[in-house]
């Protein structure tokens, strides 16, 4: 440990470089050489990359805990600094902020919060890599899969370990890219490819919010570093007018009597939260996550349950010091979370696809996490991220195991995810069954499991906490707001317990229904190695998965069961809370506990246990004891309600009609403009003009040599005429006309030209000379006429005259119509130039 | 007594004009070639006339020889074209030679 500490000092913690580099190298090797390496090689490379990264993370974490201990960690001290190991790679760029130049470094740091998260990412990531090595073993895109998966781990680590928002944003986009690549992993199917696009585009909307937040932070705070931002909060406590926008002309009915003002933290926090909404699938941007289940199941477990989707919660927790400055933003976070939790739970009731149930459950649980961080319970909310990573990762992997087994039996992708085809699997898949049950208990909130501690801590904090205003004039959530959030959360928890156990009973209890339902697909796969012949089959029952798949299940289930003990407030086990305390210390000062709330802790725990009992018991009654009859009766009683819930409240259709419809309409308009205006009018007009000229010029193109020769003769004759006649033109330099009245005329040169200058209208006299320039001087407001006569080498002459006036700013020249308002300009010859006849001797 | 230069020039101009008009107006390709020769010889005449005026390095006469050489080559190529054209179309009328149009 000492050796490690001298090797990697806290301010140059290059261990992080290794942590990051391993998955990146893994991704590179798998992606570029994967085809030649073969499956064995790819598996070794990918697993060792993430595994090695995990071991290094463990080392970093151990250093972090021991360093934290050395600081003398005490609970509630609030004074001691956060233990943070930083590694700055290089100066990325500098950008002009509102008041100063802001340098942006490629820097990484690890503190208790990111330390725990990086352990989850690499640890759960490793387990899922192990699982995938078996799950994907028959896929031709094996190497591609692991390249993406390793790249994802790298991007996620960049996101977590980024020392400033810009680096975090790189990781944020990186995980979005990997998510897109992995959702559309089987891009041959249109549905899956478009699911990937949907996820990516929906995330872009959120990412825009994140960019805006970064721009505002650069402008107002002059930094993007988290640690610097935390200490420069005072720079942010200004009020800004957001409507009407200053300097924007608006119709009067849009201007309110009182300008709407908001504090800078509110604006920044709300913009950040838009980013979180996209990445963490909150209302109204949650729609991509259920569709993301089109990807391989391990991807759903790793990216769309355990790690990436929690990036939003991580971001809020990371910038907690900013969020607490704005009670309004916190209320928005908590409210959105609570609504999402309940809304997504309601949809999960009517889903028949096992992965879809889990997907909506994920959206719902993410809602709980936002309730936690939005209520000021950053530690509790982030603890739910941790436990959720375990039990939801485990649930998804169980689902993958079930689908794997189902697929061997019925050879139909849709059908092997449909819970109506499952049933009775506990006899065939004992390990999967046991781990699914444990995770199900955890997510439903069975007392003493990890989910119980985290969820009830979140709900208790939502009930008991309030965000205090940091400065006068800020909006503060009313007293009932916390209770309302709590009520929504409890309702959602009942739903969670019910639909999770519904999935459990449908999948594992009763009799296996898979043989009778999907008959048509058997004949099609007749020559498969798992052929079953015709009709209802015997034997070839679904079987348990190999150890590479069950081991991760067991490990995750273990943590789902006992992981709660690191932060079980009712049992006074608060190791994790103490560990994280320095990170959230400055934020927690603004979170006050409602008077008398602490006494409510045990009654509310009772409520939590009751919620579990009601939900799980209800599911047991409906789906295990009665075999689903009450549910069928309910569907028969309210068919339209069932239909609309099954259709996910038709939100996708609503978006289709409004947002997409609007964009499509714009597209259609653009197409119409292109078709009718650009192609129809402009292009045709151009073509018509060209054709007209073409038709005219074609007449000249007779193909007869003599006509062309005639043209040549005419051209030469014209040129000759131009050369033989003299041209009297001159440039007038009137730059000094205003100041001194001097004007200089310079005649244009020509072959053998000689000149004769004269003033006024008097008759010409004297000889032609070689003097090409002529100067004269004007009095104020005087108008003068200068005449120039030119003679060429053949003796031909011509003449022109110029009228000049010295304007003094009192418009004395305008009275003379010939001069106009210009100070000097050449006049057209007063009379037609007199040309001498051609001829003479050389 | 020497002949003044503009005698030569006027004669050359007349020859050139004859050639040019002939080239533009006649329809027989052989006559066109002859008209070209006429114009070239008019130019040759001006060149040697000016050489008389400026005899320092006989640039005019040298140039005239060049023109004669080029005229010979031109006549050879031109006659070959006319011959080929006649074999192809059976005529030497220039107004029927409109293939360039296309």
C-alpha cells in the first residue's frame, strides 16, 4: 500500500490511465484483430482487459479508503476535505468565458463517489463480459460485440472519472455511441436498427441540454472542473431575466407584466437535468429505453440497467452542490422522478415480453433514484444506483438465461421473450430461478434485502427532507410536496412488487407452455441441431445455462441480497454514507430535515414492508393461486384500459403525431419547395434561358467553313477599326479638390497618341504634345470645364470634355444641374466627338 | 529612282482583298485553296517590301521563306483533304461540306 502510494501520488494518480487504457486496448484489439484472433482470443482479450481494469480499480479503491481513514474520518464533521486522486493527461483547449479564458484539461480524478461507481462498472462489467462470452458464442459478430462492450466500459469510465464536465461529456457521448452500436447490434433487422437510431436521437435532445449547461457554466463560473465549481458557488448566485429575452423584439401580448427571473443555478441545473432525462430515460424522454431491449440481453443488463442509464443520477450527484442552490430544480428532479416511477410501473403491468417488463421497471427505478437525489438524499439516491446495478443486472441476466433456454426450445425470437410461452421453468433452471427470485425480492423491497434498504431510504428522505433556500427570493417547495412525492413513490412501489412478481410467477411457476404455443416455427428449423420433430414435443426441455452464465447470476444475486448492509440506516450500518459524506458535505448543508420526521422512520419502514407484502401477495394470489384468472377478468371488464396500457399509453404514437409529425411536415414542405420551386421554377427557368441562347447560337453554327471565316474577318475588321480611331478618356484625381482645389487629369495612353488640353469653351489652339496629364485649380463653388483632344498616329482626332465643381458642403454645386451632387465626374462629351478622316502618311 | 513603299503595300492589299473575297464567296474547294495562296503571297509581298525599308538583318525575307514553306505544307494537307472529301462525297463544293455542324 505504501509502495502504491509513493508510486501514484494523489495529484498525479496515473493509475487511472491504466484503468482507462486496458478496456480501450481491449476494444482496439478485439475490433481490429478480432476476426483473426478467433473466439478464444477475443474472449481472453476482452475478459482480461475488463478484469485487469477491475483489479486496478480495486487497488485504487483500497488506496482511497485508506487515505480517507488517514484523514480521520468522523461522521458529521463536514469540515474535512474530500479524498481525491487526480491525474491530468494534457491541456485540451482553452475557451473564452464570460470574464476570463477558461482552460480545459483532459483530467481524471477518483473520489469516493466515482470510486464506488467505477467498481460497479468494471465489476458488473466483468461479470457481464463473462456471461456474454457464452451467451453470444454462436453469434458471427462475436468479436464486434466484445469490441463494442470494451469500448463501452472505457467510455463509461471516462464519464465517471472525468475531472471536469467536458471530459465527462466525452464519456457521455461515448456511452451513447456504444449504446447505439449495441442496440443495433443485429442491424440486419430493420426494427432493431431503428431502435438504435431512436435511442441515439432521443439522447441527442438531452445532450443538447448538457451542452447548454456547460456553456452557461463556462460563461458564469469560468470553469468546468467539479472541484473548482464547488468552491465558486458564490459566482453563480445571480438572478437573470429569462423572459422576455433582453434585446429581443416581442409582440406585446408575449411580454408579462413582471419579467420572469431565475437564478443561474436554476438555469444550469435544469439544463443539466435535461441531459439526465435523456440519458437516464425520464419523462418525457424515456421512450428510447424500452425499445433499446432490441439489443442482446447482456447489453440490456450492462448498459440499459446497471451502468449507462444511471449516468444521469451520477451527474446530479456529482453536481449536487449546484442543484441544492436551486430548490426549484431539485423539486423538478424529484417530481419528474416520482412521476416517471409511477408511470413506467403502470406500463409494466400489461407487458408480456419479459425484457419489456424489466425495461419499464428500469425506467421506474431510475425514477426512484431521481426522487432520492432530488430530495437532497444524494447518498441514498446513489445507493439505489448501486443496489439497482446488482438486482437489475441480475434480473436481466436471468432473463437472458431464460431466453437462451427458451430459444433452444422454440426457435423464435419474439416468442422466446414472451412470458406467455414460459412457465414452470423453476424445475428446469434451478439456479436461474433462485437468483431471479432473490433479485425479485430485492427490487420489490422485501425487508432485509438491498432493495428494501435503498428504496425505503430514498422514500423516507423524500418524505422528511426539504431543500432550504440559499438566498432570499428563491422559490421553495411547499411542505406537502415531499409527502406527495412519497405517496407517488409508495404507489409505484406497490406496482413494482406486483408486476415483478407477476413476471416471476408467469415465468417460473405453473407448467411450461412453450411447446404448444409456437408450433409453426418448428418445421422451419427442422434441420437445426435442436430439432424436435412435429407436434407437441417430449424431452428437449429448457435446460440450465452453463457456468459462465450462472456464475455472474450467483454473484449478483449475492450482492442483491446482502449489498444493502453497507448502508442500512435502520440497522445503524452506515459505512457507505460515511464514506460518501465528504462528497456531499457542502450540498447537505442546504438540506434540512422536517421537524419530527425522524420519529416517522419506523412507521414508514412498516409501510415499506406492507407495500412489499401487498404487491407480492397480490401477484401470488392472481398469478400463482388463481392461475391468472383475476387478471383475465379485469381485462374483460375494462378492455379499453387494458389496451391503452398495453400500448404504453400510446406515448410513442403521441410523439409520432406531434414531434415527428411536425418534423415530417417541415420535411414535406422542404420537399415541396425543392420539387416545385427549385426544380420546377428555378431549374426550368435556367434551362429555358440556356435553351433560348442555345437555339440562337445554333444558327451561327452552320458547319460551313466560309461562314466562320467571315466571322473572323468581321472580328479582325472591328478590332482594326478600334485601333485606328483615337479615344479620348481620362482619369480624374480629385482627392485634393475639397482641401486645395487641385485637380489632376491623366489621359488614357494609346499608340502614337498626342494630346491637347484646354480650359473653358474657347477654341483649341497650339500643338498636340506628349503631355498626358493636366492640372488645374478651382475656387470654392467654382465649376470648370476641361477639354481634351487626342490625335493618333494616323492623324485622326477626337475630343471630350469634363466638368468639375468644388463642393464645400453647402450644396452650392447642386444648383448647377450639370454637376449633380458629385464633387467631380466625367461628363459625356457635350458634342459628338469630331473625328478627322482616316488616312495620311506614316 | 526607287519605287515608293506604298506601291507595294497597295498591291499587297489588293491581292489580299482578292484572296479574302475569293475565299468567302467561291464555292469550289480548290479555288478556296488558291485564294489562301493568294492571301499568303500578299503577306509575303508586304514582308519583302518592308525588308527593303529595314534591310539590317533581312528579317522580312526570312519570314517570307517561312511563309512559303508553311504554304507548301498547307497546300499539301489541304489538297489531301479535298481529295479525301471528293472520294467520300463525290463533290468539291464547300457549301455541301457541313459535317462540322454536328
